[in-house]
């Protein structure tokens, strides 16, 4: 979920054109899936459907990376577009979840401010992002957040409000958000320390 993520890792094996399947998936993830998730989320009776679409949103991050590696369509545009679509999409969804009183405000602030800080550092050290890789901390963070967010949304469904799902989701997401901060700081430090070409 960071620049140079696994979604576009590996050596370039072709695919010089930016308009390819992985990049189209990244664009669709941001401009189609995000609005659909928020629209469904706005209606309490459709929270289960919103959860399914949020899970699809998360799955496309793996799908576009698999496609890029499998068919040699890793491009520099994709290496930038994928994490931008991913982080911006999650930030927008988190803002909507906080608006609908689903996501605690402290989690929203940590996620958005961390991503904003990383965006600034990444823009300053854009040259270093091409050689950066996701750390194990970032991978664990991603797994926890992309598991916790759908579960937290699902816990607000009328049929599941009296189950322990909310507590489980809050625990997983809290861990993911704290790791997001730690991974963000680690990633920013690595970018800053990368020698300039």
C-alpha cells in the first residue's frame, strides 16, 4: 500500500504503455469502487453489500499486482498510480466511515495524517520511490487494516449488531492503524536516507 508496493514489484519485463490492465484496475478502484462503497455505506440496510464492495476494493490491489507481474506489465506509472489509488481510496473511505460514525476519529486522523506526511516526503524524494520496497511491517499493517475495515463496517449491519464482531474488528483495526503510523515513519526515513542519483 506504499510506493513501490508488491502490487508493482519486480523487474520491468515490458508493458511500456501506461494504459494497461493493471493501471486500469487501479483507476477503476479509485473512481468506481470507492463511490459505490460510500453510497452503499450511507444506507444502513445495505451495509453488508458495502462490506462486499469494500472487500472487492481490497482484492483489486492484489489483482493488479498479480497481473502486472504475470504478464510483464509493470510500468513506472503503475508504480506511482497503484499506491496513490490505494492510499487515497482508503483515506476517502475512512473519512466516510467516520462521517457515518463507524470509524473512531482518532483512527481517521492517524491514517490521513500519516498518508499526508508520506505523500509530501514521497513527492520530495520521488527519485527514491522507484527503488523502495514494502517492509514486513507494511505488509502486516495492510493485512490488519484491510481485514479490520470491512469487519468494522460489517459489524454495523442490523443483523450483526449484537455480536462480538465489533470488538474483534476494533482490535484488529487499532493494531493496524498503530502499525500504519510505525510503517509510515519507517518508510519516510528510508526514503530520506536513500542517496540521490
